[in-house]
C-alpha cells in the first residue's frame, strides 16, 4: 500500500501544500493561485484539496501531515526579541500577540481542523531551515552536495550551511536572528519604496540602472561581513525587531532622507541604492558559498530560501564560485518549505532511500492543476467566448508561432501549473524578443507595471550557450540564473542612444535597443534565463522549436500570465478574465485559439473591475 506524506506551509507567507506518494512528488501548489489573494498565508485548504484530488485519495488515506517549521520556536524568538527591546516596541508587540494568542499558538489544532475529522495520520513539525535545505537537496540531481539556505528568518535561524549525502541531510552551521541577509535586503526594499516580501525582485531589476556608490557606506556602517559569509548587523539602523517599519531614523539620516513613498517617481538615488545593496548581497552570498565549499569540498551546491531567488547573485556564484554544479529549489521561499517538510519525513523519519537520476525529481516544477479541452470548452461557451478549436498540435503550433512572429502578445495556457514564483511555459505570456517595441507594450498594456522591469527570455537549451555566456549544455530550467548576452549579439550604441541612456526617465532608458534581442536585454546586457528542453517542457519546447524553424530565433519572451498585483493564473477562467482585461492580442488555452478582435463587446462585463482589483501591488 502506498505511503502518502502531505507537506504544509502557512500562517506566515505564501501558504502551500505538497504531496508525496512513496517519496515521489505527486502535486504541489500555492494557495494564492486558488484564492487569487497574492501571497495568501492562510491555511492552504484549496491547495490541500487539489493535492489529494491529484493523487485520487482522501485525507483519511494520508499517513503523515507535516508542517514546515516549529511555531513555538518562532514564538520564543518573538518574545525574547520584544523583551530585549522593551519598553520600545510595545505597539508592535500589542499587534502581534493577539494574532499569536488567537491562531498561531493553536497551529496544531488549526491544521487538524483544516485537514478534517477524517485525517487519522500522524502530524509532524520540522525546523524551518531544515525544510528549506530538504527542498533543495532531495529533489536535486546530486548524490551529494553542499547545502546553503539564505532567507529572512524562520524560528531563530536566518541562514544555514550543511551537507547532503544519499538520503541524509545535516545542517552544521547557522546564522541567527536578528542578523540576516534577507532582512537586510528587505530593509532596502522598504527604503526604496517597494513592498517587503514581494518587491525584492523589483529592486533587483532596478539595480542595473544605478551605480553602487553606497556599497562602502553599507559595509562600513550597517554590517560586518565575515569570511564565512555570516554577518553582524548594527541594529541601531533597523527597526524590524521592535517597530512597525524596517528602517530607523538613524538609517534615514545615513542615506540622506526618508524612504521613497510607494508609487512616487523613482530617482537616481533609488537606482544607486538598489545597485549598492545588490552588490553587497552578491558579496555575502559568494562568501557563504565559498565557505560551504571549504567545509564540504563538494563540486555541487544546492540552495533554497528567499534570497536564493536572487538570480543575479546565483549567476555570480556559478561563474565565480568554486562549485561546478548548482541546483536551486524553484519554490525557494516559504512555499517550497511544504515540499521540503514532506521530504524530510520520507527520508529522515521513515529512513527511505533516495533515487538520484540524470535530472532532478522536481518534474520541471509543473506540479499544479491541468484542465482538459472538454472542461475548457464548456467554460468558454458559458461566457460567450469566440474561439477556434484546433485539435492537431502541428497546426496549432504553426499558428501560434506565426502570431508571435507578427508581434502579437500571446497568452499561453497549457498543462500543469507551475509551483513557485516563475512562469515556466505553462501559465505564460509570450512575445517576440526581436521587437524593439515589445518590452514597453507588455509592461504598460499587459502587466500594468513599472516600465523599468526587464522581461525574461526562454531559450532552447541546445542554443543557450550561443546566445548567452553559458557553457554548452549548462541549463537553467527554473529561471533562477542571470547571465550576460554574448557580445556578438550586442548592438553598438549611437551618440543618440548614449544621450537617451542618461535620461532620468527610465522608460526612455529601457527603450534603447542594446542587442538584436532588445526586449529581453537589460541595461547591463544581462538576462534572467530559462532553458527549455523537450523532457521537462513538452509542448512549450515544441512551440519554441517551431518559432525557431520559422524565424531563426531560439528565444521567446516569457513573462508570468497575470497582471500587476495578481497571482499567476490557475484556471481557464482566470486566463480568460486576464486576457479580456488587458491588451493581449491572443489567448491559447490548450487547443483553443482566441483572438481579442473576435471577442464580442461585453463578453466580460467586469473587465474594469478586474483591473481595479489588482491595480496596486
């Protein structure tokens, strides 16, 4: 009889559920995709239901349910921190203690209530950073590896180093709160006017516009970086231990003024601040990775934790670090803790051996729901959508490749939804990277977001080394590495281009074409890359091959299928609503082709309401 283990993360950030059957990953999804509430932190009832349905079982069939951290350790940390700063911080304490009293000290009961009375299995709790580490090592394609976790905080730990061998994982070194690379980066996210826990990637995208002129100031005043990658923060510059903000007045004086107001104009100061903290972050990650190598002498490194989503730092680790191979958990943040917790139970508690293959066991991170053509057709008919059904895949792919080549923006919905924050070719918006207009069109008319943000390229794996500075065969299937575009594809800037590159308006700077693939080339000639292969990506790979055959270009723009402030779409209904509420030209939902120009007026009466719902991030 199969053994089923359900992992759960919730109550803090990015609730999720993941299900194993005899150690194999069956399903995993974030709760936000079902509730449409970004970073939904409540009990992941919809994600749990989906996972059970995907396996064809009920809660009564579960042998184990496991929570991704130990809530009492976190409560102890909060109490000790407030006591250390008392009486300062009383307002923050008063706000949080009620929540803990009502919910978080009852996590065991709330999980059992969420699973329902039919659950008869054993409920377990794991350590936060062990869950991160397990999510990184156990699905990786390595028999042994150094393990590095970097995030804000979980329990007391903020970062850890360890080693994985076979089916065993051991964490040997830990950095503790309040000293944290994740909290440091989030403090600057707050200071530059972006939302903590969701705006960090915006700041990373802003960094190439700036100069790291504040890096020395950060290193001299805010932190002490040690050779092992650990850091000590001067807490007088921060307010997150005792206050309701991330930074203190002392911090503001050091950097010449208060934080930028959200949604206000971005100035050169914010660009330089972003560039500076990004450089500091990269140096800390490099120090930690090199120390992990000294401790383990392994050729392989695996990473997880929110900081592991910093793909610029990851690219530097791969290029400059001592490791030959790098694998990063696609759901590196708290959502991935659900999977790591389940894997810990399977391999540590149950002592089960681990099978290591040529590729990872994450299945392309395509672990969410899928929908049949019959289900899709019923929905489209119910809303009066006008479509063409194309059952022949060859004909479908030819049509879609031609639409993209004609500068149409295409919503692409196929197969199982992605687990983690990146669209990987199942819930994607696609465009032609050769178009000099596409970056601005997609940002302003589709995503409704800041126009400085770069778009990521998907590139055929076999062609990646020809376009980007990667070794032949090197892969990045989960869009977690940044690499420079090769010089031969770069375009020499004219004097007019250089003048525009100095313009304070980022919309003008980003519109300067810097390569023959201008829509995916950032101002520093870099790109956040997804390599696409036939085994993981199926129809998406075949679409890219068709586009390559017809145009000679092995690259597509691939951005997540959503608008600003909205989770990535999950269902055909989500996809159609997003399609109708934007200036997207075409929608492909499995074998259905929908053209915007063919849709009747009023086929979605609440399009404006939909846009307003997600107007602000």
